[in-house]
C-alpha cells in the first residue's frame, strides 16, 4: 500500500494551481470595463452581475488553458521556457487534463446559465469555441492568431456588457481593437525574440520566423498609437461630454498612454518583457503608476 507524502500532495496542489494560471484571470477584469466607462460602478446589482461574469469566464479560461497545454505538449517539451509547465515537465499527469478541463468549462457555463443572462451565455460559448479553435489550429496561422487574441480580449468586454445590460460604445470597441492588437503582437514578438540566436529560428506551432521580428514590432507599435488616436477623437465626441463634467482634463490621458505604449515596446525590444504581456503589467511598477494616474484623471474629470 502506498501513501502520498504531505510534501508530494503540496507540490501537486501548487502545480495544479500553476496550471490553472490564476494570474491570467487579470484579463477577465475587462468584464468590469462597461461598468466603469458608464460610471455605474457603485450600483451593487450591476457589480454582482460583473462578479458572476468574471467567475464564469475565469473558470472557462482555466479549462481552455489546460486544453491548450495538452495540444502543445510535444512542442512545450522542446521549448526552453515552456518545458517547465506542469504537464510538459511531468509534475502533473497528462491524463488528468481532459476531465479537469471539462469540469472547469462545465462550472463556468453552468454558472452563466443559472445566474447570468442569455447574452452572457452566448459570449461564453463564443469565447470557448474560438479559444478551442485557436488552440487546435488557428494559432499556427500568421496574423490570424493575433487578431483572434485581440478579439478574445474584446469578447471579455462584451461579456461584461451582456451580463449587466450596459451597451458597449463603438468608441470603446475601436480603442480595444487597436490596443489589444498591440498586446497580442507583443506576445508574439517576445516569444520570437527568445528564440533569436538559438537552434529554433521558427516558433513551435506558430507560423512566425525570427526574421519577422522587425515587422511585428512596427505593426504592434502602430496599433498601440492608433488606439490613442481613437481615444483622442473620443474626447471630442458628444457621447463623452454627457459623461464628464470636465472633459478637457481627459487630454492628460493621451501623453500618459503614449508614454506607456512606447515604454512597453521599448521593454519588449530589450527582451525585458515576460512571455505574457499581462504578467508584465501586473508586476511592473511603472505600469501601476501610469494606470493610477489615468484613473485619477478620469475621477477628476468626472467631478
């Protein structure tokens, strides 16, 4: 008869937690964006609806991360960094992946069916289908993969809107498209940059080559700057003037965003970005400061 030592059980638990990637749930905070941009953050009922959407999409996302790692298992084992992932390193048995992924997807979709709106269920269904299609094959197609990644970010905002019944403005959609496209290109750029000078000039299960680095950087930077242009046009729109008492203060956000996009891509060029840009934003002090200043400007413009 064999027993599992406390240390082994603890190690398995932390490996499982790592595989669920809770730090990635930060992306799902985008469901709160409609609540914030409509200035309805203090409505308790709406806040509860957003919390439910956040929990449901986080469960679905973790299930899809597991499926993605199972699809990429062979490639990850040959990757210099991803070989340390729980399934690739053998810390978690691959056989445990499918039932765990199905359980998480069932909990996420079930929570939306029981406590959410029909629109939230549709958004989660589209999110799951697109994410699974991306993991299965679309990540191998040049450019299509980054557009799908950007679309998944926007889908989170739409899920927040559907959960709360708050309409999503065209301005927010346009800003999100360019901004998240910049982040998606940064993710690909960082992955390729780590392969430069190695025996793997082509990213595994990707259609990109290290020769594409300059092209990806130029498109990524341009997308970020276009997002700021959209925001600048939004400041002069009639819709914005209905929400803010001092709209001219919002112009202060433009140089802050310009600084951050430039700083972000400078870090990427210096290979100082994590494989996941979201993780970089979480841990980066400058990003926190810029985010705090942007929030302060929004608050003062609303008073």
